[in-house]
C-alpha cells in the first residue's frame, strides 16, 4: 500500500490526503491522488468524511501541497486509525 501524507487546516475542520497512484499506467509521469475531506467529530475520534478525489501529476500535487502550506495548512498524521491490541 502506498504511503499517504496528510494536511489539516488551521481550525482542524478539513483534511487533505496525498497518496501515490500505484496503478498508474502512464510511462512518462507519476500521478498522485488528492483526497479532500471534512472532520465531522472531535479531532482524532472518527475518520474524516472524504468528499472528493482528484488526480494530478506528481509535480502539480507538490505545487498544491506548497500552496496549502502557505495558506496555513499543517502536516498531520492519520491519528484516527484504530490501533491493534
């Protein structure tokens, strides 16, 4: 499974997940999915409701990441995964 990278907005109401498209058939470009979602419960208790997905070339996804960081979004971990044990 591809590793995912997460951003959260400043008031923790929206998230974005950046994940490599491992099923990409393009020989020349790598693509990333950017999934957007909204937090519907107390932060970290339930997973966000994912609402949209877009696919961008890796370089375009990197530019989107940098734009969001400049707007105040911050990197976060996927803390809502239930831990085993």
